[in-house]
C-alpha cells in the first residue's frame, strides 16, 4: 500500500505536522508489521512510536488523539485480561489499522 494522499486533501488540511508525520510512520509500520491472518491490524507500543517518530510521549499522545478524530486510522488499546482476576496485563500495546 502506498502512502494515502488523503492527508493532503481539504478534509484533513487542519491536521498538524505532528499528526501528519505520525500517519506517515504508521503507514510505513503497517507495511512492515501486517502479515499473517489479521492483515489489517498491527501492534505498537508508545515507546516504540516515540523512538520511530522522534516525539516525546506527550507529543505522541496529542498526535494520536488528533488522528483518532479522522477517518484515516483506527486506534485502539490492545492488551489482555487475566482470566483469574479480570485485571489487565501490564503491557498494553496500542493496535492500529490504516483506513485510507
């Protein structure tokens, strides 16, 4: 899949540079990580994304929140729950799906 030109159209002209860069990085990661039976979704931790994008954690969270409001990408918390306690696991990577 090529980089979506949608980030440059009028519907997304208000996106910040950080949100645009995050979208570009997520597109690249999708091509590297989407394989197997579930080819639409891929996992990535905030720490990995900070390293890839060069963002601080606060900048990353702001860019993710901005992208969540668009039709470009679906962002959801991953992780698991322990069946015995019902509590979430320690590591909860975020799952991503590029929509356009």
